[in-house]
């Protein structure tokens, strides 16, 4: 059994002899509000799932590009092209750009 007394603070004051029609209207209004909120929650959950899927796809793409970069560097070394050995050097340059952009 649901304890309806917890809803009392959210309803307009209900006197012991309150009109059933008024209570029915409040009940209907609450049902409409619940349906609307439930629908909005479903829509937000769908959006979140789509965003999470897109994020996962982007992470996979990033991993694939990183692997390709490593393979390309290895091929370049194989044919005698000088390639930077320190990949962290490239990352440090990006971090410095990010820091400079944040200070302005």
C-alpha cells in the first residue's frame, strides 16, 4: 500500500471534508505531471545513450588513428626517414598551446 501522507505537502490543503471533485482534479494534474516528467526522463536517457555511443565511437577512432600513426612512423624509419622518437614531445607542445589559450 502506498503511503499518500508523504504527498500531502505537495497538495493544496485538504480538509477532512474536502470535495472529491477537487481531489480528483489534483490527482489528474499530478498524473499529467508524472507522465510529462517520465516522458522527459525517457528522452534525456535516450540523448545520454546517444552521446555515450558517439563518445565511444570517437575513442575507437582515436585509438585507430594512434595505431596508424605508430605504423606510419615505423614504415618511415624502415625507409630511412628520420622520425621523432619522443611522442611525449608532441603531447607537451599541445599542452602548452592549451595552457596559453586558457590564460587569455
